[in-house]
C-alpha cells in the first residue's frame, strides 16, 4: 500500500541573529499510511513539532521532499496550500488558545465550511454531526469556548479539524495540557474517530505511554534526527537506542522501588549514543 504522507530526507533550518542558522531537522524521513497513526516522540527541542509544521507548510523546508497522496507539497503556498486544508488538518496542544473566544462554538465549527462555499444549512448539519462524534451536546453551538473545560475545548478543536473530513490530522501534543483522566478520554476519542472515519494521524508527543496507547508505529527524534523507528509495542517496551531507553525510564511508575531502580538506570544513560 502506498503511503498517504511521505517525508523524505527533509532538512529545516531556522535563522538566528545575523547570518547564523540552526538546523532543526537533519534529513528526516517518515511515512504515514492510510488509516494509520504514526507517533513522533522526543523531548523538547528534538524537532518533532518542527516536522509537523513542515507538513502543514508553517515552516520552510531547506531540502528534501514532502508528498501527500503522491503529490509534492513541499513548497505548496497560497491557493495550493488552502486546497490542502480539506485533506490535512491540525489539532494543537493548547485548547485554550486555539479557539477564538469571541465566536460561539457553532461559529467556530461552521467557519471552515462557509468560507469554502457551504450554505448555512449545510454547515449546521455537518456541525451537529461532528458535535455528536466528539460527544458534546447539541446546545454547545450557542455557547462560547470559555464556558467549557479543557477537555471539552479539546473536543471542540478536534471537531473543528474533522468538519472538512480530512484524510490526515497532525496532532501536536494534543493531550499534554490535560489532566490524566481527561487525557485518557481524549485518547479514546481519537481511537474511536479513526475506526469510524479511517483518518490518519501524525501524532506528536513527548510521552511514550501516550503513543503506545494510540499509535501503530513510532519514530523517536533526538536533536533533529530520527534515531529509532518500529512498531509501537517494540519501541515503547523493548527500545534499542539508548535515548529511547532513557525516555522510557523517565516515565514514572507507581511502585517506589521500581521508580528508584528506573532512576538509577536512567542516570547511567544520561549521555545517549
């Protein structure tokens, strides 16, 4: 099966002061198949969010190639990038900052449809369907984002991403700002939506536990490079690279004795190969 998204040897440089540059991505390659969830994991500054931005056209690619369904989108801009919005959407980390507080939820969800030519009646039908999919009450359309909890706001953001029925959603740390109980319900929602719609996810996270629950495959990023790839089970339970082992050991466990043992092992791996 051909990949839906293919990132091939992509390099991204950020300009610093003067003529200096910082290489955020160093020849990164990854694929996402139809109906697949691929996790990108790594600590802050590893380049995982930069890769998501490159796919979304939010940062300039210095070299390499990004293709979507066989079409080169590496440098898509203007009308070409706007057309891609029907196929590629995003859910950001912050459910508080990603929604316009001056618009009702109904207006937030209808806007992407109306600007692409849908009638108000058509938009209302789709909005009602998406609210039902993300398990929010129908009267949410008349309320403002500030009236909802963090988890409910993230459901609204997911519904907004779904209204144009995309084939790929880039999820940039979508549960990291939520408490553990709410995280679990949102992850279950992502799983249910994928089963119902067949949407693909490129799922950015720093948490191996999150990607183990949600993803089919995982790519581990360290200092702008992918250092390990494999099935979610293999990478999260039996990692090969020292950096991935360090990430796994950094995840807390409830047993104090096991936690102390993990910390001792983690300290021995502070300088990954």
